[in-house]
């Protein structure tokens, strides 16, 4: 994504700045603002209504834009999940942090969580973890609804919204607080996964601690496989969604990844109907996540922490 990433960069700069580290103890940070970092997954920069897309509804992201600052010229230097998340964690190019494609995050390079923790913050993680190791080994005190791969579980959801075989996130599970797969919440991506992450985030931010918190919430929406959230079928009419201006039935040149997983979601050549149907579900999954972000923002407001919390939204 290339839109509000600079918001995350700003937070990372804050975390890694020299002003935080020397006064690194819990008492020094009392009264300092909380930090809530919200990250979506594979969300295009043109899918926030108030930034110029009249075809999608994102009231809570719109509120963040209206009440905050949107960095509309920032770019994501590396669009792959693993590398992009490693860059968000370190504030450092993937060519230097040990994760140029895959690989291990350099152990000597502090993460944003390690820096906040050293400064006296509580550091909490919710949602997708797509870096080597686990959050607790990289500066996070606790996790809730940690979402990670590694188990050999039968994928409970076989088909996406269009009836295609699910190929992404197979076997991933949400973990309980003690690290065990929470199979009641499903395997792989599920229709309600954003709600599970929001539930976990709300549980954490409802704690009252004298020290500020850094709460990092990684959604998986709207990454494929796209699963229609409950109650969202028909929310967007494919016939009313305009085609992207650069629509073509086929790539005009060999970009080297013609057989990549997400390149095969539809057969080639593509038709306008295929693309519109895909966008309708993509928008629905974003709107559902937006509603879950709204629950988090409302919980912050309800527990009187909204005015003392810096909220950063970005995508990977
Ligand atoms: Ca991604």
C-alpha cells in the first residue's frame, strides 16, 4: 500500500528517536500518550472513502482522516507481507534488517516494540505475525488473538466468496493467551476474523495501567482469500463499481509472476464482470474491518483514553 504508511513511519521514528530511550523507565513515561498502531493487509491506497473513493464506505477510517493527518504521498518500499512487516517493525529497509524477501529479522536490530518497552511502555500485540519468531521474542509483553502459521490443521474453510479453492493462509490459527491454537475461531482466514482481532484489542485497551501502552493490531483484511463477512452480502453491487482505469484483460507484458498465487484467482483473460465481483467482496471485507476498527475506537472513547492515545493506521 502506498497511502498512510508514513503514519507508521512517523510512529517508528518516534519510537526510535533518542528522546525516548535515555529516560527509559516506567515512571518517566507516566502521562505519556498511548500508541495504537492499526495495520491492514494488502489494502490499496484508494479504498478510503473520504480520500476520494465514493464507491466504498469506510466511516471510521474517514473519521481518522478528518480528525488527523493523512500522508497521501508516502509509499510502501516493499509490497510483500513479510518484508513490509519487518520494515514496519524496525523502521529500516528490508535490505538491511535481514528480511530482503524471507529470512530472520536481525536480532541486534531493535523493533518498535522493544524500543517502546525499554522506554517503559506496556507492549501488546494482536493479530497477524508474519516475521520469524514470535512477538514475545521481539519486544511484546503479551499477545492476544495472535494469528500465525505452523500447525498441521485441516483448513476448515475450503472455498472463498467466489467458490474458488482457498490457497492462502491454509493452516493458520488464532492462538489463545497461552499460545495454543484456538480452533473454535476457525482455521485459515474466516469471515469473522477481523471481529476476533477487535475483541482481543478491546480486551487489552480496557486495562487500566499507570504506564502507557503500545498496542499493535495487525488485521488480515483485506488479504485474499476473500470471504464475505456475515451480513455484508449485497453490500456492494458489482455492476455499480467502476473498473480500474488501467483495466486490461491480460497483462501487456511478462512481469515475471504470471503464475503467482493471487494471479491465478481468476483465469486469463479477465472480464469486467470478474473484476467487479472481486472488488465488491474486497470492498465488503474492508468495510467490515472498518466497522471493527470503529469498535476499537469507540472502546477507547468509552474508557476515556481516546484523548491520550496516538492512533496510527497503515497497511503493509
Ligand atoms: Ca500484505
